[in-house]
C-alpha cells in the first residue's frame, strides 16, 4: 500500500534541494477590512468558507463583489479570507483596462497612491480613493527553508520555467515567514503568457 504522506514528504524534499517552487496562479480577488465587509454585506455577517488556499489560514470565501471603474464593471470577484486591516484589490492589467483605471505594480500592503475603485455588495457599496493594484510577482517561502538555503526576506531573485514557452521571470520578491508554505504567485496574465498552470514547478536561479 502506498504511503501518500511519505511520497509527499519525499517530493517536498526534492523540490527544496533542487530549489524548485510550485506556482499558484492568482486570478483577480479582493481582501476586505471588517468595516468594508460589513458595509457591503451587512453588520453581523461573516465570511463563508468555500475552500482552503495553499497558504496556511488563507481561504477563498463564498462571497463575491462587483468592482466598478469609470469605464466598466467586473462581476463576481472573489473575496479571500480572513479579513484584513485594510481593503486591497488585486487585478491583472487587462482587468484595469476593462475598469478604466491605472493600477501600479505593487507589493501587497503598499497601497499609497494606488488606483481608486468602487466595490458593490448586496447591502451597500464602498468607494475607495486607493486600494487597487497589480501584485508584484513573489514567492512565499518558509523561514526554515530560507535560512538553510541562504535566502532573505525581501530578496529579489529570478525564476525560470522550462515549458514550450520557456521564460525567465526577473524581479521576483521573496517573502519569508514561518507562517508560509512554499509557493510562487503569478497573476493569470503572466501565467497564461508562458502556458503555466497551478502546480507547475519553476526553478529559482542563483
């Protein structure tokens, strides 16, 4: 009988030794503050868990919102939980064209001067002066792995994909924490351009 836990453990160790990183392809999504969630969905409401994400404690919620800009709307944009201190909307560049806004490429949480946007929920709406970004490509890395391989939080690396549309992604930020699982996040445009899908393995370049 196959010991699946042992197989996964061996696979994870091989990935670490070869300095490979699995990819999570990120579609447009929203992180909400408690106050904005209650405005959109009503006081006393809570997020409904839909499915777990790879990062510990992170999940996709059942709830969605409408995003509105000067030129158009995006329907049924997924909320990710848990709730945060500040509302943040992560979009692709193509999404920004639909909405008619100009989004900067930013690290998560760096929202000063980012694009304004309106969120519409079943119970109300929120108009933000800033909050919409395109996510800076990044790798979540466990602290113990980073220390053993000589990586540091905030370090910029390059990552290679050897598919039929082989490509090297430069300017990839390492985000190191003992709360993270190993995973590289690309937005859907970056992934589609190279034919990358969830779970593909890319190599970190020294």
